[in-house]
C-alpha cells in the first residue's frame, strides 16, 4: 500500500479533518473556475430586447441590438447607431466583414455608423468586455476601464 496513505491513517483526527477540508476547498475552487462562464456569450442573447441603462434617473438611455447594428436612444429619441460584432479578443481595427456574421465572443466590438453625407464623423472603435449576460441583465465595461455599466431589460 502507498506509504502516503499509511501516514494519513496514522494522523490525529483534527489534522485529518483539516486536510480533508483543504482538499474539498481546492476541488471546489477548481470546479468553480472550470464551470465559470468563459466568455462565449451569444449574440442572440443580446437581441430582441430593449436594454435600459441603470444608475441614471433624469434621462432614459436604451440600447437595442439587432443582427448587424446597435441603436441607442435617449428619452425614446434615436441618438445614434453602431455596427458591431462579438470577438474572443480585444481588437484595435474594426473588421466590418464580421458584422452580422460572428455570433459569439467575450467582447463587443463596435463602431459608429456615419450619417448619410457626414464624412467627418470619427469612426473610433469601442471595445466592451461582457462581464455578465443573462436573460434580463447585461453588465459590460470598457476594455481599459474598471467601471462597470449595467443594463436591464425594459
């Protein structure tokens, strides 16, 4: 028989209990890490809902994700549209060929859609990390920003 096992059997009960509890804690942590959501969020989970920004009381900010664009509203008035796609990594250059074609990832990559005739509007790329996405709650943060932004289904 294994000598480690024999030594374990000779240990005093409090030490055995400590070792067993320690092993259970380690196994629990490993299983939590293994089963934690790894970031394969689905685009379909964003769509078909009206996401209202939380934490603001004087105005209503709403995001609506469609297959190929994100529309956002302030007090029911459209104030802009973005094209977007999901990605497994942070990107610096927007790849428009992925819009409406990449359906899962950990990051939302977005860029403004220019209004017709407006060639001076900057096309800056925004990267949002999805922290949580459930049927009624979305929490994101800017890729280089520790502040969380929460949306709830309206």
